């Protein structure tokens, strides 16, 4: 066997690029002939102007990017074929820091392996070596990794422990390279016009989930994204990690009805939404829904349109988000739902819209808690059978973090109220408008003496 997955993002992306280029489903199917086929096909692509510009940020000073090298095609083939000749089968152990299954033949620098430092900066490497310990097979795999990079201002690299995610992603990128060959129009790495890496990451994940029919909820992948440059001056790296529960949630919302509602939720997260005039502007406008998902912050407020007193999605969708992503327990969810239903009944039965306004306008834990107290007093006056909640439910389910998490509880209760009463609230607003119009009409008639 030549290759297995290493956990090294650059090496693994190169392995997937070779697999997709040669039509092999898994690395254990790869033979030396497959790799030589890749060498023959890819060298001419790398020599085109667009790909050469891209490679300046991946392999500085290699045969393609070093202006002093004249016979670029010959030198690049020599590098690739030399590495192929040195490939050994996987062993039980080796000193390669990537695969750990083969021995190193020569030390490597950032000219061949992105983001590992140059040979002159010996303090960068263990024991003051002038390079990093990569075997020929892993070094060669990295040379093919740009085929599955994504152009996003800098370059973007997707890495996952899921074979399905990596296979489908690499397949899409390779398909774009083959499109460039067919059209004889080369543009470098796969580019869909994104410059915002977080938006690009969620676009890629949602596209894979929707396009490929798999049981994604059960896949449980971990996904990391590396947004980087490898220039000699100013190399840069940002790492974004997509928690497995977030992926499972995105997989849950792929059904058409839910996905439509999910996109409405996402839309509410764009910065300066009112200034977005064209569809493509969404690609590069910051989005707090995506950012909060990556940072483990609540996005409950984006499920609610307070201005119009309506919700996006339903309680089932919100409950899945709270269970899967927020790790909220079933008992707490049941309590929140029941209290929200009781508040809905109270508001509708008493027609006390003012109290709803006060719940909406509460800007502190103390004021929100006080509104719940006043509602409970009102319910006692009208002989409500059961209390809104018990002391235990107040402490453990409604406000388990006290002052820290009360906003999320407010949003959840308002979500349930709006879901239950939206149509009724719209009717009340319409009735209020009719009453105002009638009053205005009476004033006009009285002024006219009619």
C-alpha cells in the first residue's frame, strides 16, 4: 500500500486529489502508475499563468515559481518523478512526521511543504534541523494538494475525518480543474467568488449536504478549515473548526421546507443587511449566525422576527438546534415549551397586549423576572389552575445560569408565544388600525359639522 490517511491536512488533501484525478475511491487502491499519470497531467496545468500565480502562495521558490529557473517543465517533472522513484510501501513505523510509516530521505522546507518554515530559520525546526521530516510519498502528495484548494482571498483548505466529506469535496474541486482543461481557460484553484472564509466554509458544507444524498445526520464528521498563505514574506494562517453538532444540525435542515426557513434565519445574521443590494454581496458580508455557530454562541434570537412578531421555522426545528448544538436537556425544553404555552394562553385570554410588550421590552434579568411575577399575580386573580412554573423549574430550567443566560430564555419564550399567537396578534393589530381609522373619521365628520 502506498497511501493511508495521515491527519496532516496538506498530505491528506493531496492524497484525495490523486484519488479523484485517477478515479480511485480510496487511497489503498492507488498504484505507482496512477501517480505517474497524475504527474503527466498536472505538470502542464501548473505551468499555466493562472496556476503559476496561485502557486507563489503555496510553493515559493520551487521550479514553477522561481524566476531564475529556465526549464520549468523539466525541473518540475524531475522533482515529481524523483519523489515517485523514492516512494516505499508503508511499514509498521518510520520517522516521517506525517505518515509515521516511512523513513525520511531528505529534509523539507516551505518550498515543498507549506507553513513549515525555511531552511535558514533552524530554530523553527526540532533539534535545530534545516527542515522538517517528511518522507518522499507524503512530500509528493502535498504537491498535488493545490488541485483541491479553494480560492477565497487567501487559499482555503478543507480537512475532515469523514471519507464522504473529503471525497465529495475533492471531486467538486477536481471537476472544476477538468472544466478548465476542457475550456482551455485556466483560472487557478476552484473559485466561486467568495472572499469571506466563514461564509465560504458554510457554503461548501451546505452544498455538499444538499447535493449528495447521504445520511449526513449520522456521519458525525469533524471539519477544520485552514485559510492560509505561504509567501516568503508574511505567511498567514487562520483555522476554523466546525463542531460535529453544528454539522449534524445543518444536515437536519436540508429538507426543502426547513432549508427555506434556515436561509431566512441566516439572512437575518448578515451585517448591515439593509445595505446589501445584490445577491453576490451576501458572499462577502460578515454573518453573525455563522460566526456564533463556530464560536459556540446562541443563535436563538435569529429564529425570531420581533418587529413582525413571527418566527422562522417551528418549535421542532428550534428544539433540534437546542438539543444538538446547545446541548439543552429534554426537561428544560419541556418546561420552556409549557411556560411559553401558558403565557400564550394568558395573553390571548386576557387580551393583555401591554404585558407582551413589557416582556419584549425587558432589558435586564430583574425586569424580565418582574414581568413574569406580575403575570403570575394576574393569573391568580383569574383563578388559573396551575402556576406558570415551580421554584425548581425557575432555578433549573428557566434560568439555570441566573443573570448570565436570561436573554436566551426570553427569546425562547417569545418564540413560543409568537408561534402560538402570530395570526391572533396580526388580527389585533388590524383591529387596532380599524379603530384608529374610525376615530379619525369621527373627528373629521365632527369638524365638518356632519
